[in-house]
C-alpha cells in the first residue's frame, strides 16, 4: 500500500514536537546565568522633543551661597547689621575700641555705623579695626583688590592706612627651616600671632561729613593664601565712624558688585538654560517682613538695608539683588525663571486673597516690569538708571514656593488673583504653580523631590504615564541626598538614573534644576546636607553629582529616540517604612525589583549624532549589546565620556577636588550592532556619529 504523503507530511512536525516534549521532561539546554542586556534604538523615529530649557539652575541664599560664596564681597558683616548688639566679625588693633552707633547713620537704609575710638593711636602703634572675611580673605599674587568704605571723623582726621595683612597663629607655629627664618624676619611678631602687610594704600585725610573713600590694593609676588584680613588704621588719635566697608577681588567678566570667577566658571561649564531665583525659603522668609523684598535690593549697595535671612539663620546684605540675579543670567546666557512673593511665609503668616493681597500683586507686576519693561515704563526706567537699559527676556514666572505648606488653604485664591493680573498684562508669560489649584489652570506645575539613591532609581518612570493634557512640569528642586557637604558617587548614580527619566519625558518635563546649588564647606556654614558645588574662601570643586549634571546638560540632543531593552538587570530593594502624621508605620512595603541599568537616547538633529546615556549603578561590569536601526551607517569611532568610581561612597572634597571626574576617550569598534561593557558605578555618555 502506498503511504499517504499528505498525512506523513503533517505527522512529521507533530512527532518531532512529541519527541522534543518527551526529551524536555528530563533535560533542558543550559541557560546563561546572566543573559546579555540588549538595547534596541530606533534612530529614525522620534519619541519626544527635548525641551530646550530642560537643564538649568536653582539658587537661594543657603549654606552661605552668596554671602561668603558666589557674591564677590570679601568682608563679612560689611554694614555692621548682622548683630543688633555688637560689631560681629570685627576686631580691633592697636588698643582701639569699637561700638555700634545708631546716632550717626549713613542714611535710612544703613541706619547704624561703627564708632572707632582711636584715642590711644600713636605713630609707632596705629589703632584701627580689622575683618577676617568669611573664614578668611583669599589673596593671590599680583592681584588688585578694590577696597571702599564710608567714613567721617569727629574732627578732621587722617591719614588712614588701608592694608591687606597676612596673619599667622604663633601659638602652635614651629620655625625650623631657612624659609621659616625668612618668614620670621619678615613678619611683625606679637603675642599669639605674626603679621605681614601684603598690600597697602593710604587715605590722606577724612572729612567731618560722611564721604566715600576708595583705594586699590595690589599684592606682589606672594603665595596664595586665605589667612588674611583687612585692616584700617590710623596713627593719629581721634574718633572715626565707618559704614559699608567693602573689599572686592577681580570678578567674573569684571562686573562691578560682581561674582566670584571660579564658581561662575563651574556654572558656565554646565551650559545651563535658565536660573530659578531668588529661590525657595529665601523668597518667603519666616515672616512677611523677612521675605525677599526685591525693591530693597536694587540700586547702589549703600542704599540697600539688607535683611535677616531667617529661613536659613544668617544676615543677607542683599548685595546679590534682583539686578545681580539678572546679570548672572546674562553672563551665562540663561533665561530667568522669576519667582514672585505670593503672600505666604514659612511660619504660617499669609495674606488673604482680595484687597489685602492687592499690594503684593502690584509688587509682582512691578517686578516683572523691572525685568521686561522698556525705558518708557516706570520700572524699566529704574532698571536703566541702575545700569541696564535693555530689557531682559522672561518666559516663566513662578507664584510662590512650596505652597503645599500653607495649611490655611489660601493658595488657590492667592494664585488666581496673581495669575489673573499677570495674564491680563502679560498674556504670553507662562505661569507656574507650586501646588495643585482648582480655580485656574496653571501653565506649569512645580514638583520637588529629595530622596535616597535607591528611591530615585526606583522611580525613573515617574512621568511616563502622566497625562499629557495637563500642565507642563517643572521639577524645580530635586536631589539625591547622600553625602555631606556634597554628594558622593552613589548620589550621582541616583541623579543620573532620575535624569534619564526626565529626559525621556521632556515633552512634558520642560525644565528641571538640582538644589541646593552651593555650600561653603567651612564648619558652621552648612544648613543643608548634600549640595552640588563646594568651596571655601580659596578653592572650589564640583561633586560627582555636579559632573553628572554637566555630562547630561552638555549632551542633551534635540529629540528623544525610542529604546527597547531586553534582559534588564535588576536587584531586590526594600523600600523604607512610610511616615504618616509624623509616625513611622510598622508594616514595611513589599520588596521591589529595581534596575541596575538605566538608559536614554537622543539625537542631535543638525549633525545626526546619536547620544546614548547609560547608568550602571551595580557593582559589576555590565555588557550591553546595542542594535541601532534606522540609520545607513554608524562611524566606527565615536566618543565616550565616563564618570566612574571604585565604590559608591567615593566622593570629591576641598582637599581631593578631582578624585572623580569624567574621562573622555575615543570609542572604537562602533557599528549598527555592537557590544560594549559599562564599568561598575558609572555614568556613560556615548556619542555615535551617523552617515
């Protein structure tokens, strides 16, 4: 009988399947323990457009960010108003005595002065006052410093010597080398210290009326140091009053009343698109009276009264005022994101919506006019008088700060009143709300996040499913809070993982900025742990998190490319117990599977360059197989920028500023399909050139 070929044909796969099924019951091929992770990039598709303002800066006066930080002033308590009872941070020399005097004010703003009793002054023993700056006065070789002060004498006085003096503590000083001997002979030795004048100038005589005096102090070939002070002294007995004693080094772009160059350069290197100012708690103050009152921060610095920055517990001279913030934006080619006071302060004081709020609404409108108005407007003309005739660009205005703390429920009404006034006069401005409101639809919502590294890594898809029909998102404050005073590498990994999510969702997330930006690392200067950039009087450094921000901002691309991942490596993580009403809950949340690899891809439309960002937060090298579709060819050589550390706790510091920095190398062996290892604890930017 002839076989039924059709039946035989149909039985073959069935029999083969039965045989394989039988074999699989007793044997299965070995599976790789760690299958290779695959990233498939569709280079010819667009998942979203990257917001051109995505990467920026947030600033406020915290951790001595301006006083003793970015703001160039080197004298601490220059107006003597930091303490109402004594001349804080001022000392005497040569047997002089000093005291605050409210009967001899310079003006209504600087309503007290420092009275110097130099009755014991003599030619061989000058008497005067001294200031050691903010944990030292930094001096460098062959550099000119600009000193100024207001003074008046009881009777025609002078001359005054204005000097920059090096100070050595001799209590623990040991001199043993020939160099030490030269130091010994050069310094003037007194009980407990030795001093050496590094630069000096003279004011020939003083008037009996208030007058401003200015001198230039130029150092010679001296060693860089911060153990210095400014001394103003007289050899003639008498009584002298002082106000607004100031000392400025060279500033960024040589601006008068300008900023510290090294810190400005660190910021410039980040290529930020915007600056959010004047910040959070500093905007609001603990009370309405101690808010950032912008009209008191403009004009000549001798007319600025300053205020107690009680949100962070130290005096602000307001030398860094509204125009200085705007000049900062101009110098770094950033847009201002202006936060206006919205009638709420931190200790619960608030202004009721309606007639009570109207003066603050007008204040906000005046502030916007100062920024954007031409010289035909009242406040535009005032800005021109202050030294900047041209208006500044302005696209975003934020109403208040973190108003979810306002338990009165007044923010909805306050927001609506200010929103309506702004939109009526400036309909194109984008208005930002700081918490949910029902009465109006804000253009943008401001979200804030402060978390651990694992919390950041577990939430990188936070905005993936957010409604695109709602307001845009501004992540106006965020940070991975691990490390002090600045973040460690583990924090940088959390930050970078979080930024892959922000960038992937940048059709919705239009802006974001890390906070706080600065910290003075001297003891007693820090109010908030984990800050992006650290410094003392002499030096500054970027944290690992700073370099993560810089790498992302410098390599942002124009459009987001779709990426599909296979075999994503994960680890188990136990989320911390939640807190409700100040009480920690007893039941722990369930374990989570959290990735150890994070990624995002963008493309520079003009050049065609594909920019892949990969974060490996795990402790082992991770091989990734890359498949890039939608391009005709990938050039074999590209660029790899890698930030990595030997351990997650590794960090940078004032003594080791460059322990963890990005390394740029040529990436070889690239094509439309290749495998590349990514180091443990690393952030990598891979730039692929297309043809």
